[in-house]
C-alpha cells in the first residue's frame, strides 16, 4: 500500500506528470534488469560449459547496476516506498503529522540533492582523472552523472509530491 504521507500514489491513480516520469523509468529499468540477468546467466553458462566467459562481463554489470539504481530512486519516491514508519505518527494530531511530514520531506530533499551534487562533482573528477573500469576501460563518468540525475529527479519528485499533498 503506498504511503500517502510521503507523496505516494498507486500506479492506477497516477497523475499526469507522474505517469510521464514513471513510464520511461519503468521501461528503461526493466530493460536494464533483463540485460543484467541475461548477461549474468550467459556469462555463467559460457564459463561453466565451454570455459569462455563473456569478456568484460563484470565491467558491463558494474556500469549497468549503477543505471538500475539510478532508475529505481525516483520510482521508489513516486511509489511512496521510502523508508517510513508511520505507526506512531498516525496516532498524532493532524497538525503535528503535517509538521513531521514536512520535516521528513525537507530532510529527504536535502539528502537527495546533496548526493546528486556530489555524484555530479565525482563525475567531473572521474572525467578529469580518466577513471575507468579495469578490463574494458569504460569511463565511470556516465555512471556518476546517471546517479546525479536520478537523485536530482528523486528530490524534485519528492518536493512536488510534498507540495501536492499540502494543497
């Protein structure tokens, strides 16, 4: 059950802007997960049966995992699946619930914004120092930028959800 206090809505009753964000994230996330599964399975099968693993599979998996995490952050926010324990809060008066809701929302927005900023800075540093994966030399920069984008989008979605619930 979605958490209405953190801006969550069910997938059936998603508003327009949420649907426009949610659909591409779900599709891209599903594709990434299926590619990860296929890559892992085929690498293991090839390694076991013909002793020929996929060259650089671990590098591909490492990069794809960063993208799957990036895609899941905003989806978790939209689904209201952030870490929340409402049992005691729901027993409090509505006015106090609103204060707690806004306090938690502001803290979440702050943390997600900070992570977004730091990931972007790390991406710039990664590009400066040419940081890459070990085997295939795939640059880490795009992974950092993807995490930065995902956390930034999550912060915006959390803010929009909090503002919508307040009105």
